[in-house]
C-alpha cells in the first residue's frame, strides 16, 4: 500500500510527489493513485518519463479531466525524456521551461508583485 506522500505548500500552491516505486506493487494501485492525482490537481507537470512511462498515464488522465498538462523538455537522445518530448510533440502538454511560465499560463496571482 502506498503511504501518503508529504505535501509541500508554498502559500496556496501544493506539490504532491508520486510515491516511491517500491511502495506500490500492483498496477491497479498505481492506476488508482494516478486517478486521484489527476483529478485533484489543477495541473499535472511531467518532468521526466520514458516513452511508455507511468507519468504519461497520469498526464492522459489529467487531460481527460480537462486539467492542464505541462511537460519539461529534455535531450532527444535521453530515453527518460522521450515521454515528455512526445507529449509536447503531439500537443498533449504545454512546453514548460520555468516556474514563471507555469504561473502565467495558469493565471495565478503572486502576492507582493
């Protein structure tokens, strides 16, 4: 069973990391966790994923729930970047290169600025 991951907060922004791989042993538990994350998040950010990585499942679910999906591009020769690059290439995610872009694209207002 997946133990609850810590939730980091920055004012009103919450960051919910994925569970450690060794804590989830079955694919069905991953799917359940992916659905929860995709549903409760305003946006899903894929930082690194293989061509058929599990993060792509979360991204597809988020897209199906009409949530914003972002991907951080990587080197074209890196196998752990193929998933993110594919999301961007096939317009399944917005290209994300900085936190400022995320704030702008989601229309967040930062206090004190």
